[in-house]
C-alpha cells in the first residue's frame, strides 16, 4: 500500500512543503555565462580607463562586442534561448556599450572640457539605452516585412561603442593625433554624432543577410578570416580604424537600399488595395 504521508524532511518548520528547484539544462547556462563574461569585460574596461590604460580598455570593449555576437548565436544553436537570457543580454549591452565607452571617452580626453565632455558622455550612454529599449520593443513585431531583417533601425549599440572610440584608435595608431582643446571639441561633436545615429531611425545594415559560405568559397573565406585575425593581432588600432570607417562608409548605401525596399513595399501594398476595390458602376 502506497504511503501518502509527507515525510518530515520534505516539510518546512511551519509545516509547509519545501520548494524544490528544477534543474536547468546546460544549453541555457552556457549562453548566459558568455553574457556574464562580456559584462566582466565591460566593467574591467572602466577600471582600466580609470587607471589610464586606455588602449587596453578599448580592446576590452571590442572583445565584449565579439562575445555579444556569440551569445545569441550560441543560444540559437543550442536551442537555449530564454526570456531571462534576453533580459540579461540587454542589461549587458547597456553596461558594455553605453556605460563603459562613456567612461572611457571621458577619462581619456573629454574631461579636459569637463562640462561639455561629461554632457557628451551622458548623451552617448542615454542614446545607447534608448537604442536597446527600442530594439527590445521592435523585435516582437510580427507585421514587419521580411526584408527589414537586413537592417537595424538606428546604429546598434555595439557598433556605436566601437565607432565612438575611433579617436582613441587614431591616437594609438601609427597615424597619431595632435592633442589640444580643439581636438577635444571635435571629439565631443563626433561622439554626439554617433549618439544621434544610435537614437535615430536611420537604417544600418544588420549583416543577417550573410548566409552560409558556399563550398567552393570556403578556403578563400577561411584564408581571409585568418589574415584578418593576424592583422588584428599585429595592428589592432589600424584594423579597428579601417573597420570603423568602412562601417560608417556603408551608411549611405544602407539608407538608399532601405528606401528602395520601402518604396517597393508601399507600391505593392497600393497595388493590392487597388485590385481589391470593386469596379465602379457605369
């Protein structure tokens, strides 16, 4: 006969049943660990910036952006996507690409004009927060056309952080940058411009249209990736300058292509609505 009595070990001191926690599969844990590692990189970047190690601080933010691109792909590959992971990723993005770059830029040179420099840092962090909040709202829109997956609305926060650090790359590269109050003013204007791109609705390429590599191009792509990694390890600042300028240079093309797709969609919708209208009686 089965005993339906609850053992004393399963009951709390007040007679209530103890709550047991279900086990969480590793496929949910691994992507979140990558996200936490990205947060550690962002916070460590702030510490390095406070210690005057600006070049290393910038590299840590770039590494956080690499991990930000990996955690989502890991979650989809392992079928470990969750609402908790999405919220954690959003908070990590604000720390890594909003707060950390703002402190880095201020500690590096914006503090030379304290009021306007801190204003630019605050605007940049706020723009990153607004950009992430809008992304979280728009990601659940089921009515957007399929072609919109090729674009981001506004500059993504990771790209904004990497682009905003362009003056640091230039300063620590072979090119070098002159120091002075005029340069700080130009940097403030540039940082505010990047903040505007993040908070705006200007389209940017998402890179999601890049699919799998064809078999005949695999060796070529593998060689190109290897060369890129070697160049990044040998000349990190110069490579980051080239990447940033290339990304900003693609902005006009993204705007034109988005406008073309939008016009085609509106024309198709207008044609469909006209076809549904009943013919007028003579």
